[in-house]
């Protein structure tokens, strides 16, 4: 851990010291330098609900641009976040991806696409393959409770994916391909047409990866020394595809309309069940998503506008059998869960008087859940109204006051306020934020009546209709220095959650076993004999997450950028009177990236070195996963063949030092590093434009 801290401190010091030595030199030689390097002051929207420069927002926001994504050779959403944002961690599995932000898991993180919620999960694991990375313009991450603007689920923070909508070319065709080891292939094709008042943006992306093992041994159940061979994958392979279509129409300078749809498909690729060896499965997990939206914005002038959006998101998953069993034949599909959400939003952004921005908004949201395995067919709605007023006063002070009233069909009315204050003398920013969070229990947590058998072992989960909503209080203090050349910030925060909904394991005795056999008559006698415990959702825990972040980025000299980010997180949960470390939390994490680019005529070279370092991942009831440091090198070579054609080959090495978790598998073994080791990555992007 001392090594991580030393590296981060040295990088931060080098950012400051080297920048001071170069600033005046750069300004004299090339006044346009910043236009060819990283933009350290981009436009953002997530923190305040309206577009403004990053240095002007009173709520700190982390931004990952398309330029950074492209130059690092990133092809998936989880790579984008974990390589650049140390406060985010991912755990992929056959059910999706378990996402954590500042110590808190999936259900506390609100994922948005252009401000609209992305719905659908598999056993609380988010299907991040539904996000089309070929269309991402930037990713904005807002830490902490944001319920005043965004409603339920935004207790840990908000991740808002802003998609690209080019308007500088009448016709553009793009093909981007990347391949690496273990069958990893990413292919995306795009067709953009923009002429006059109409735009059409079409894209298709395909991603696949093979299953792999880092160790083909596992401990025999009940033994810590005897092993046997297994084919159970360490990483579960899959095939996924996304088709996206967006249409825009701009009849006047005041009005802009849009409509879009996204279709996604994913199926796992696991080893099949065999009689001579353990670890195979009878079926693959298959899921489909279909999302469409319509919306528009009317601008009265530069400071006053009104916008409306309507979104429908459908997601379903189930089991597709590739091994014949007693009940199913090859090719049979059994649906496990179907989700649908409908959302309507209206928002007015007004400049009522000088140096102020006022937002009034309302939204309506309805969720439907049908789960055959959980015996659920339920729906719930909520409606909300909110207001936010941002005002600059006394020259350097900016204050934001926000309040949201949410009426939930089950949990009635809840108020969530937000207050921020920013003092901004010159290039310095001092910020203080308080915000309240609110999360209504999900339909599965309320109504689950779940029974399944996994590899011969029964699993039972009960929902609880007596649950209370979870509430949080978030406080942060931030200090920042930002120019066009350097940006350094330090943030300390505290996030406290009450009435956390957790799944409690209850040991089975003779009385409860009789009750369970009555509730689930399909459970056989043999299965009942193997049942050791069942689960029940309860409001029994409190959460306490505190920590700090250090972020630095600088254009050290022409063509060279260095960034370093460090996060310390202390996340605990209290059950009854006992405090324990929050499961899957990470105490220390850092990301570092160095980028150099240079242009010779029609050829441009870009070299990027990035690394993620983190301490052990906590698993209170099991063995902790060890820490690691992974470094990646990526180069791109852009060739302007003609005014209408660009070719961009790329080559790189992921995991330069071949780091991997190769421990022998066991029933309770937990992991944090999901890589097979060193891999060569090769890509080719071709773009034709008119």
C-alpha cells in the first residue's frame, strides 16, 4: 500500500513542478496549444442539470472524454471507468457486472443515457453491454447523493453517458475493429447522415470474448488441501450485439426534435456439463433489451429553454439450454425475469435574472416486473416535482438550492434537498455540498418468492413488504485549482445511509424447513435435505462511507498530458450493534495515465500508458482478494489519406507485467482482478466522410 501512495504522490508533485516550469514557455511559443491537447475545462451537465463549464459547476463532476477513451484503446464501458476512475470497481460474472462507486453497489448507482435512466438487471448485476461505446461522447460521474435532481437510486452517485451527435459532415461511414487474446473481438460500424435540418445516426456494435481459466484446479468441498480438476471458467465468455438508430430534426434555430431506439442481445458461452469433470452448466444466460425514446427542446433564447423526453425501456433474461436435461431439451428457453420501465420528463431551464439559473422540472416513472422464478408480477409508479436555483452573488460566490418532492405509490411522499456553495477567486474553487438521498426498495426486494436449484443446491429468497425506504445524507468539501494547462483538486466526503436493505441468511431448523416445504411444494426431499439456510430482505443495516480523492491533470508541454487520481475509501456497515467493512469495498485505489502525441504532415502518432493500482478487496465473511497493479500500453497511428478518408491502425499491450489472480478456486473464493494476464491488442479504424 505504501508503494501506491508513493507513486501517486510523486505523480502529483511532478504535475505541479513540471507545469510551473513550462507554462510561460508554452504560452510564448504556441498560444493555440490547448486546442491540440486535453481540454481540462469541458462542458458538463450532470452536476447542475444544465450545460456549463466544469470549473463553473458548484458540484464537482468527473469527466471521461471520447478522446481519452479512444487514445487508451478502450472498447468496453467497464474498461472506461476502471482505467480512469479509481472510485469505480467492477466484478464481471455470467449474470452481468457488479458495479461499485465509492464503496456502494449497483442498486445505489443511477446509470443514465443522455439523462434518461438505463433499466434492467440480472440478480442485481447490471448488463453494461447495453451501452454502445462507439457512440459515447463523454462519461460524467457525479459522486454522492443526487436525489434532488435525479430521484431514487442516486445514493452513491450518478453515471451519465452522453452520446455523440456529429453535425460537421453530410455523410460519414466508420468501421472500427479491435482484437486481442482469448477470442476478444470488438467490431462497430456507423453511418451518419446530416443534411439541412435532418440527421440520421445509425450504428451496430458486436463484442465477443471466450471463457478462460487462470487455474484449472479447485478444492474438493470440505477440504483445504485436496484438489480436483474443473472446467468452471474464471471469466465467463459471451457474445453481444447492439443496434442503435437516432433521428434528429431541427426545423428552426429555436426547436430541435429527436427520436431513437436501441436493441441489445447477449448470450453467455460457458462450458457444457460433463460427467467426468465438474464446472460445466446445462444452459446459457440470454438477455435482450429494447429501448426507445422521443424528445425535444425549445429554446426561447440563449438562457431560457424547455425540454421534454419520453422513454420506454424493456429488458428480459432467461436460460437457454444447450444440454438435454430431465425437463428440457437442447434449445429450450425458460424466461426468468422481464422488466419494463416507462418514464416521462419535463424540464424548464430559465435565466430569470442576471447571474442566475433556475430549473423547474417534473417526471413520472413506472416500473413493471415479471419474474417467474420469483413468483412476481407487480408494478409501481412514482411522480416527482423539483426546483433548483443557482445564483452568483458578491462577485465570487455561487450558491445552489434544490428540492425534490417524490410521491411513491408504496412509500408515499419524500423530500430530498440539496445545498451547495462555491467560492471562486481567480483560478481557485472552494466548494461545499450537502445533499439527501432516497431509494425505494425494488419490486424484487418487496415481493420475491424465489426458489431455484443451482448445481443441485437449492436457493430460497423471500421479499418483505414491510421494508422502509433507504435514506442518506451526503456531505463533501472540495478545493480545486484549474487553468487551461493544469487542474488539481482534493475532495473529502461523508455518506451515511439509514435503513439499508440487505439480504439476511437465516439458518434452517425443523420448524422453518416444514414452512419452506409448504411454501415451495416443488422442492424434493433430496433438495430439502441439502438446504442449510434461506434469505429474507430486511431493513437492518446502516452504512457509513467516508474518504477523500485527489485528482490532477496537466498539459505539461506541447503534445504531452499526465493525469493521476487517488481515492481513499473507508466503507462500513452496521448490523445490530456490530460494524463490519462493507463487502467488496477497496480502501486505496489509484489510476495514472501519460499520453504523448505528435503530428508529422498527414500522420499523427499517439502513445498512451495507463495503470490502475489498488489495495485488497474486502470480503468480511471470506478470504479477501489481494491487491494488484495493472499497466497498459496503447499506440494509435492516424493517417489522413485524403480529405474524405482517414485510416487509424492501433497496437498495444494490455497488462504489460502479466498480473493475474491464479489462486486455486474454491466454493467461497472471491476475486478482484479479472484478467488472464498479458495480451496483445490490435485494431483498425477506417472513416470515410464527405
